[in-house]
């Protein structure tokens, strides 16, 4: 009769298959959830951005709002931390100013969601660096490329109606996108999937 070996070392093929099956099932559950996280983060930041625009606009209307020496208003949203993605500039986050009024508001954004605020022109989109609000809640913007200040109320009077909206594109990866559209005169905000 054969002797049984009591101290076998190693693993069987059945044990390997069981471990691989468990890893496969766990991977199938976890991997789709990354898309859910990105969509959820995109939804949160687009909602937060629209609320912050309304909050800053409200404060500009109800508090003493002055212009600085460059012609800019005190109440504004500043987009920060540029990143080039496929030849287009996106921002990683934004800051609300003045900091002394909005003390509990840190820089909003992350590495998942990229932000691209633009105004449409005949020759293409112009990237926005700042969105500012006057004491009547009207918007003026500062362009990123040269720091030009554009007052929307003056453009509308001149009949340039195609520039009355600001489009803020939000993107997580290449798959998930949202757009926050702001009417420069009325301040109405729309979030579009």
C-alpha cells in the first residue's frame, strides 16, 4: 500500500480557478462603479457651480459692489489651474471672491472634472478666466487669452445677441459631459446633459 504524504506544499488547479473566479466577479462589480463615481462627481460640481454663480450674483446685488483699478468688479468667480486636453484649455477648479465674504468656500474642483467656460464668437470660442457681477447682477467676463473685459450689457445694447450666453462645459474623462449655460443679462442658469 502506498504511503500518504501529509505535508504537501503548493496549491491545486481547483484552488487557482476559485481565486480567479472571485477576482473576476469582484472586478465585474467594481469596474462599472468608476463610471458612476465620475457621473456623480460631474453632477455635483455642475450643481455646485450653478449655485455658486447664483450666490455670487445675489451678493453682488445686495452688498456694496465696487470696481477695482482694472475695471473689474469685486464679486466674481475665478477659474484656476489650466490644463491642456487635446489642444483645448480646461480648468481644474474655481475660486469665489471676495474671500472675506465667502470665508467657508474653498477652491472648488478636482482632478476628475475639468471645467471649460467659453463665450461664442464668430471666429470660435473664447476662453473665460473670470465671471464678474455688477451691482445689478449683470455679468461681465475677463477673457483668458489677453485679459480683455467684456461687459455683456454693452454688447446687448450694440445688438450683438449671439454673445448673451456663457457656456461652461464640464467633463469627466472623455465619456461624461455636462454644460452649465448662463444668460448674461437675466442670470438664468440651465444645466444640460
